[in-house]
C-alpha cells in the first residue's frame, strides 16, 4: 500500500513496490491502492469503478468486492450517490459471478441509503435504481414495475433470461414471445432488442425463429434491420455479406457528401471493412477499399485538425485490415500531421494521442519507443512509453516512468493505458 502524504504535501508518494508481471489483476490492485492519494471527485470515482470491474473480470471477485468495502469506508457520510454507485458495482460483480444472495444483499444496502437523498425530486430514487438493475437483468417480476415502459422491459428481459437458463423449458417459444413484443416497442429500441433475441436463438438453436425474424426484415427500414456484424455472429454469412456491403456503400455516399461530421461515416466504413475481413470476404473488402481510396481525393473534409484527422485514421485502419499494417502507415502519418495542424485544444490532444497509439500499433516494435518519445506532451509521452515498456516487459523502466507521474491520478491513468497492452479490449 502507498504511504500517505502528509496534509501539507502537494505531491504523491509511490508505493514501495510496483508489480513485476503482466498480471492485470496485480496492476488493478496497484491502481486501486493509489485512491487514498487521489482527489475525491467524479474522475476518481469513474477510475475506481472501472478498475474494480476489471479486477473482477479477470476472476478476482473476492478482491474486487473487498475493495468496494474498503472504499465505502472513505466516502463522506453524506455521499449517497457515491455509496450507491459502489454498491451497484458490487451487486453487478456478484450477479455475474452467480452469487445471487450477495447481489441481493448489496441491493438492500442501496435501498437503505434513501435517507441520504433529501431533495424532493430524489424521493424513491434508490428503489428506482434497484428496479432498473433488476429489469436490465431480467430479474424483476413485470407486475412490480413502476411504469408501463418498465413493465415491457421487465417482461422482455425476463423472457430472454428464462430462455437461456440451462434447464429452460420450451426456450424457443419463450424467445418467440420476446420477438413478438418488439413490434410494440419504440423504433430506436427495435434493432438492439432484435439482436438480443437472435443471439439467444442462435446459441439455443432456434433456427425457425431466426428464419422468421429475418424474413420479416424486408418490411423494416434499413436503420432497424440487423447489422452485418450481428448476422455474422449468428452464422448468416450470405445475408451478412449483403448487409456489410450495403453498410459500406452507404458510408461512402455520406463521405462523398462531405461535411463537418465525416468522421462518423469513416468510422462506419472501417467497421464494415473489418467485419468483411473477419467474415472471410477479403475480396469484397479489397474492392470497396480500393473504391474509397480512389474517390477519397474528392471528399470535402473539414479544415486540417482533429476531425479531418479522424477520417484519415479510420481509413488507415481499413487499409491495415485488408492490406496489412505497413500499407497503412502513410495514412496514419497523414492523420498525425492533420491533427498537429489544429489549434491547441482537448480535441487536438486526444487526436494526437490516438494517432500515436495507432502508429505504434501498426509499426514494428523496434520503432514504438522512438514514436512515443517524439510526442510533445509529457503526459501523453509518458503513457505511450509506458505501453511500450509493458509490451516488452521492461518492468524497471515502467516503474521509473510511473514514479515520474505528477499525481497519483496520472499514475493510475498510466496503469490503465498500459492495461490494454496486456489484454487488448474487446
């Protein structure tokens, strides 16, 4: 555990020892040990919550729950929101670990916090929070829901949960009932609800239901149809090819139209290309990519800066998916130059870091440290260098970088950024 600085100290004190392995759990414990030296604000709360979740995600559930209890002891007496957030995190961890009695105990502790919420608009807020938790997991009886909308969500999620239980009776009929409910839901919810039913049906083997849902899609507008990625996930390769091709072509039309938000269709195009490659449709991906690169010279993009840079970065990722990393480096360098042309801002800083990370990812390992050291921002440079040292398991150099952090929060963010080197995010 880190030594606590005195009340007059403005600097932080590193722990006596940092981990010396690529065990994500050990590093999340190291991150959490810094919390007594962090400013107690929303940024710290968010960092702590994700670190606890990551610790549980690598199977260290007891340690994660112990951190919840320890951190609850540091929350101010009137900190109802912070306590509720930590307890809900613990309930979520217990649920995912199949420890439902513990989950219920955490939810009861949330309900007991109601006296801390004194504003008139907060009346019943802890009950609503607990109900929302149970609804999302299909654990609330629909008759107990407070509103018609909640009742619909509770019934739908309960049907999905019951159908996917190991000893479920007539699971395909339960999923068919859930599918029938989708027609009455808000248009914005239909696509992801349909995805839930289709993935459950695929896992269970309800082929007739999948056929019926997809057959009915011809009557739906394109934005409510199942995405190409979801079709790939349920083994519908022919439909997936058609859907991914249509998605990529629609993104190219939007790119050709131009505008300030061209980075959004660029991201969509990259995603479609990546999914085509993952589905084995490399030839189709190459054809669409070649078309994009031919037409790209005529696209109207924003002035050089973060937003235009994002377009080039997405196209670089698409090129890397199809043609390999080295083929994408020219576009990444163009993205970096375009970002550097922007005025100083948070957008520029985020773009420079994202492009540096992409350049490091696509470049040979021997080049990554040189790229990291070329970044002007000391904070970003430190994070990128730390990622390099974590990748090559140079623990001494990584520890030295962590000790150079200006604050405990910066050290925590360095740890979090290198976590993705050890186990890439899904």
